[in-house]
């Protein structure tokens, strides 16, 4: 099964963005435990 290059790129982008979101939420929850909740999010983004 040969997929078009564009579709492969789209699938890879979805996987990468999903992983980034998952890892970011993990980092955020860990940081929330260690740090006070009122730390500005704007600095981290």
C-alpha cells in the first residue's frame, strides 16, 4: 500500500502534534505539582 507523500506528511504531522500535546500536558501537570498554580502561562509559551 503506497500512500501519497502529502498524506504521509499529514499523518506524521498529526502524530508529532499529538505527541507534543501529550508531552506538554505531562510537563504542565508535573510543573503544576512542583510550582504554585499562579505562575503565568504566557512566560512558558
